[in-house]
C-alpha cells in the first residue's frame, strides 16, 4: 500500500534526523506506528509496537511508557471499540500529566472525550474536552483535530447543525495543517455519518425530503482512502453506504452490502447498533419481496433491543419495525411498535435539548 501522507513523511524525516535520546526517538516511532494503523496497516503497526514494548522493558523511559499505553488504547479501539481502550488511554493521560508531556496529555484528553461521546457520557465528554482545550496549543493539530471532531458530532447530535459545521470546518483546518490524510478520511466519514443519521431520522417523519448528496458523501470516503492509502475500518464505510442506500430506497444494493459486511461488523464492535441494523436489513427484505426472511430479521432486531442501546437507535428500530410489520400485514404489532417509537422519539428530543444546554454552558469555541 502506498501511503501518501505528509505527516508520515515528516515523522520519517524526524526519526532519521533525530540526535535525541533513544527513548524520544522511540516516541516518534510509536506515533508513526499509530499512523500506519490509522491507514489500515494494522499488522505492521502491531509488529512495530511490539518491538517498542520490548525496548521499553529493556530501557524504561516514562514518556515512551505513556505513549505505549496510549497506543495500546487506540489499537483496542480500532479493533473492536473495546471498553479497555478507556482505561489504557486514561493511564497514558495520568502519566503524561505527571511528567508534563503536554502533547500526549492533550491528545489523550481528546481521545477520552471521543470515547465518552461514543458512550454518550456527556459529563465525561465535556470534562475531557475542557481538559484538552486548556492544555493543547492551537498548533497542536492532532489533539485539536480530535477535539473539534468530537464537538462537531456532539453539536450535530444536539441538533445544533450550524455549530456542528463550524467545528467540522476547524477540524479540517487542523488535519490539513498537519498533513494528516488519515484524519481527513475520518472527517469525511464523520460528516457523511452525520448526514446519513439525519436523513434516517427524517425518513420516519412526514418532513422527510431526502438528503442531497448523501450517497455521494459516503462514496467519497472510499475514493479518498484509495487515493491516500487506506483506512483503519473500511467495513464501517460499507455499512454506512448500506444505511444510506436503505434511506434512498435502493433496497437490493443495500441488502447485498448488509449481507457481506454486517456479520463481521457486529462481531467487531458494532453490537450496540445491532437493533437498527437488523431492522434496516429486514426492511430491505420486505421491499425485495422476501417476507419470510424479513420476519426473521425483524425478530432478530427485537431481540437486540433487549441489550443496551442509545435512545435514538431504539426510536429508529421501533419506527422501522412498525413499517415492517405493517407491510407484513400484522397491524397489531405494527401499532405497538409505532406507539413505543413515539415515546422513544420524545425521550430523544429531551436528550438533544439537554445536550444542547450542556454544550452551550461549556462555552467551548472552535480554535
């Protein structure tokens, strides 16, 4: 794979030219390995990190130890969104603060904000976001990019689309300044995911008018990754494309993508999305004339609702199941899901309002 990354070239040059202590050079090598992982070269990254762990055992160095904790956390997150990522990155943050390694402290705080957003732990997300904002220099593009991206998706989640776009714009500026193509790919994905989510929510209401360029935005992720040299979780893009196709009504193509990528994605960390993904697949089966299969998939979605999942995912799933059972001629079950969906959408609206108020009170500004 040919990675066309200014950041990779800069790290290689700094490593080659460095006359610093071996531990400091090793820290640069950790950053390089993580960049390889973010471009999808996971096995190579793991090999290089294993060698650096061996070096750390032979020649302990506090900064290297902190970077390796951080790297282990990110590798866990990239693999399956593991909860252990939080503990490892938190450990890196603590060590970095104790030795005044400000770059790593800021980066750790930014990623802890990201992990808190994924858990929808609003207080923790804001705590870590403020921590990062206080420590990171404006020129600390890696930490600033991650912070801006987290706050962009948080504002979009709270239906503050104008502020969300402003944070995305600033995130793009930091990624470009850093020459970080992997971050630009992640940014394109997050922007496409925000548009797809909004279109999905609207598709269950009378105000649905489609989302111009939604599928084009998803496809641009794949094109960009091909141009710059891969991404860490390409399966996510395929799942996102399947969801976009479902909203747009191209059920045959969507179902083919779900059939190929959904089993792997669910087993690799997307189980919390299982309810709505199974429901989308069932809706595709309904619309491709496979009623028996649709019923089994709808029942699988109902089973997934017994596991913890976010309020909007529950609302989407019940709304979709109402459509499915109505199409299958089961009016009673369809009505029950529609009534439950209405309650879940009310809860989601309240959650959005709470997030909007908390974000406004935090008064964090894009920079």
